[in-house]
């Protein structure tokens, strides 16, 4: 198993190679800004929700307040 520092360095190299330096940094900033656990969300967040339900909820949320 690699040390955390080695993983971080390898990850940043991979991101930089794939995205370029500016977008790699932007990606890291986006991750740090949000406290989001995809695995937990996938298990608990929307287990019984259809795409149509999501669309309708999003439409309601973005309607201008009257």
C-alpha cells in the first residue's frame, strides 16, 4: 500500500496530465468546497426516485418565487 503523500502526488500528476494544470486545480477546489460523499449518497440519497421525479423536483425548485 502506498503512503498518502505518494497517492496525492500520483493523483495530482494524473489530474494534471488529463486536465491541464489550471483545470486540475479547479477540480481540486471544487472537491474541497463541497462536503459530498458519493457512496453514501448513492446508497441513501435517491434509492426510490425516478428521473421524472427528479426533473419535477428540480423544476419546482428553480421556479421563480411569486
